[in-house]
C-alpha cells in the first residue's frame, strides 16, 4: 500500500474543504456503511494524533499504522478510497459520519481523563 500516510493527510484536508461548503448529490449507497466508516476515521484520527506526538523509531513508516487500521477493519485501501469518494459526493451523510467520529473521540478523551483520576 503505497504512501497511504500521505494520502490520509490529503484526504483529510480534502474532506475539510468539502465539509465547509459541500452539497448533496446522491450516487447510490456507500461502499462502507456509516458506523464502520466512523470507526475507521476515528481510529485514523487517533493514530495521526499519536504519530504527531511520538517520534517514530528509525525505519518505521507511518503508512504501516494506517494500513494496520484498514486491515483491522477488514477494508482495503481501494475500498476506503471509494468510500471517501462516495461520502465526498454525499456531504450531508458525511457530516453525520463525522459527528459520530467527533462523539467517539470525545468519549475516548473522557474515558482517558477518568482513568487518570
């Protein structure tokens, strides 16, 4: 899986741009349903946050972490790319997915905060 890490950064930026001014154009059904997509995106955002904070060991590649997330969810890079494309053309649904992502990340933070007390 080539340069998935860079793709994720570009995809995230592209998503942000689309979310700030998108419109709905229905193109069928998503190749990855909303709940699973929100789980994948939450894991990707968590991994990115960790990778931004941690120095990777020599020879480690960020792409490994992203590929591992997709593999754990049973999704190929191509399927994920197709899902991103579908959601990008159905922004109202993508906004619902990202609302779930935000809720999941906020819950993770709350859980971690409670563990530290």
